[in-house]
C-alpha cells in the first residue's frame, strides 16, 4: 500500500460520506476506530475522490439496475484480465457472500456455466478492454437486446469503472487481505 493516511484523515473523509449506502459498512468500521479496506484508505487521502467513489458506486455498483450476478461477472472478468489482486480476490469473497456463485473462480474460468446475460456482459467487457473503439455492431446489438438502453449505458460505465479501479489499486499497490471472507 503506497498511500496510508492517518486514522484522523480517514475518519474526516468518511465523515463527509457516512450517509452513503455504498460505503455504509466501511463508514461503520471507521466510526468504531478500525480501518476500511486499503482501496478506501487510499481514497480517504483525497476526500473528494472518496466522495466521488461513493456517488458513482450508488449508481453503478453495488447500486444500479444490472443484476448482481452480471455485475460480479463483469468485475471478475475485468479484474482477472487486469491482474488486479485487490478487486479479483475481494470480489471472489463478495460473489460468494451475495450468493452469486459458490465457486466464483471456477464460474469465471468457465463462461459456459454462466447465463446468457452474464456471457454477453463478459464478451462485451473483453471487447471493451481489447479496444473499445472496435466493439462490433453485432456484439452491441446483443448487449442492447439483453439490457436495453439504460442497461447498456450502465454496463458500459461498469466496465470503465472497474477498469479504472483496477488501475488505481494496481498502481497504488492496494492489497486485499481476506477482510470480507467468511
């Protein structure tokens, strides 16, 4: 972890966003004197970034209208491709906790076991990460048919959002230490 703000900085940053449902569990930890996950600790060094993260999370993840299984499939697929230890490992635990998959790693390694919506979302994720300028009309038609206008926008934002978080965590060497595991 390259950025380690003091507990005072973390508490002040979380004090600004404690009403956000997206960070409610972490805000509770901070109120109790504990540290949140390393990613959120790093964001707390720049309170406006943490506030932006909370707002975006409410609209895209875990908020938003896409089903949680589709969200987790996208997050895991992108995080594996981007070699983001933090997001990959934390979302293995999250996917288990919310009942998306009993073995999320096997699930993401075997796209044939996924639903049609999950498979479309993962193909779209892969194409966007390869070259967002080259998303084919045929693939986008599948995305649009599966998710509609709002869902297509939300899915596209989710792919960009997790890609950004993967880069953030990788560059700042934020690690996941199993804090969310049962």
